[in-house]
C-alpha cells in the first residue's frame, strides 16, 4: 500500500498532537503527594508519550521536505 507524502504529513501531525496532548495530560495529573515510586513511574510514562510525539513531529518534517521536493534524488 502506497501513501502519499501529503497524507503522511497530516497523519503524522495528528499522531504527534494526540501523543503530546496525552503526555500533557499525564504530566498534569501526577499527584505530588503520592508514593515517590508511583510519581516516578507516572513521569516516565508521560515522557514516553512525549517522545512518541517527537517522533511524529520528525516524521511530519520529513514528509513536508518530501512534499516540497527538498528531500530525495533527482527524478
């Protein structure tokens, strides 16, 4: 199955937005009065989702470069 660079650009942006929003929700819902191990685990989980959002942004950047013709060989 082939996907166009334009479609991958928009899907990557949606994926990144969802992941970053979920990471923000994870960071904001941490109870500082909880057990320190639970707080550390919660932060690690939120950082993981933020990392996935960064991957989505990188994929969107690569797709945008492909759409603009700045990435790839000569045709």
